[in-house]
C-alpha cells in the first residue's frame, strides 16, 4: 500500500510569502498520476496540479508542482489571501489504487 | 458547464442500507472513469471507489469492500453507490468526482458539492 505523508501539518505564512508543501510517498509513484488539491472550508476539493507539474484549467501560475519518485512539492510563489486553505496530494497506482495525503493546513500568520 | 450533483444522503441506523446518486452534465459521461470520495467530519479525504468508463471495472477501498457497490448508467449520465451494512465510521460527506483523463484512471478534475451520510442509532 502506498502511503502519502504530507509535511508540514500546518504552515503559517503571510500574504506575499512563498509556500513550499511536501508530499512523500512510501514507495515510488508515477509522476503521471500525482495531483494536488486545494480545499476551503465548506467547499469541495479543487484540482490544482495533475501529472505532478501540470496546472489544471484556470489555476493561476503562482501554483507550481514538481518532483518525481517518492518526493513531490507544491509551491505557491506569492501567497494571496485566498490561498489559505488545506492542501492534499493524491496518487493513483497499485492497490488500493488511490490514496490521499493527510493534508497540510496553510494558515495566515 | 460541467457539473456533478450528488443526492441520497440521510441519517441511517447502523446495519442499514443507502443508495447515493450522482447526476452528471456538461461532458461526455461515458468517456470517463468516475469516483466516490468521502470526508468524515473534520478529517481528510478518503477515496472510496471507482468505476471505469464502461462499467466493466470497479475497485474499492479496503474499508468498504464487500459492503459498497459502485455502478453507473451511461444512458442516464448517472453514477451510484449502494451502501450496505453501514457502520458509524461510514459517517461522512460523500463526493462524486470525475477523472481528468478519458478511458483511464488518474486524478479528479471535477467534484460535486457532496451529500451527507450519517450513521447513527
């Protein structure tokens, strides 16, 4: 079973700062199937990045994804007030086929 | 506009059954794998099940295997989740989600607003 571990659990930053979120897999993950989602309170998750580095439709270019193998990163270059939310990574692979990380909460400092 | 609308969530007793539905619109439904993902109150996301574009392949999380059944009716642009032998730990907001790629499984680009299932005596 592939386990995704996200760090840090909570990240406290100010608007305008750079955010770096990590997702580490317990075994190698295909980059083609690694995604990042943003979830705000009371809302459904929103796809930000798929295939490890491709931005989804309508996602601002301050969001970028990188990584391969077992280590993946979501970077938000300059935080806007609307970026403070919970972020999840997700992979598709062997059984149990799809797993999510436990999430990173990005909060305003 | 691409849209997914879930329904069917209610309060049910432990051991009971429930059928969730998801109505899809704005895209060619029978080209895409579809998923159910749930979120317990105050917790993270948990993938529940997926079904291939033609309904020929289904997969489940270990936590629901043998109790839940996913199905789809491409003629009605609808996805379903039959939930049997419900447990208190199945209490969650259940989301329907569309895969981003045609004819395969990868990541989820469209999500519904969810429907709430509460299992309680």
